[in-house]
């Protein structure tokens, strides 16, 4: 992950995840700071683009089911309407941390 900003700190790092991009599940790791959620793919993927989602731009963070069946997903919707889907373990804990970071981020702004 790139360098942290002057007021930024890590909440969790290196959480195993898959970013669902169309029909492909891009394997990698999630990082959460008080300002952004970052997904960095591992080197075995065809798609190596990483994504950074600013906490302030998130309008909805919710549980989802992979392929409509498996209860292991997180869906993040942005104010732009863009939707990101991730497959993770312990999704309730991860969602809780993202929501808490968003609350704190909104209070500071």
C-alpha cells in the first residue's frame, strides 16, 4: 500500500479477499484506514489493477451473497453509483469497522 496521509492510520490490513469484477474474482488483500478502503491484488491475477475507495464517498455498505447463494460478500456503493463487491471471511466484523471509520470520518469533516 502507498504511504499514509498525515492524518491517516491503519485500522486493518492484509485481509484476504476477492474483488468481484464481472465474472472474475480477483484475489488479493483489503486494507482499511480511517480515510479509505484499499484492495491490492496478488501477482497471480490476470487483472492487476488495485482499487482505492474513499470512506467519504461511500453511501452504503452491506452484506451480500456471492452468486446470490453464498453469504460471504460485502457490497460497497459510492455516491457516484459505482458498486464494488468483495468476498471475505468475517464480513460482519469488516462491515462494522468500515461503518465505524465512516462515522468517525464524517464527524471530523
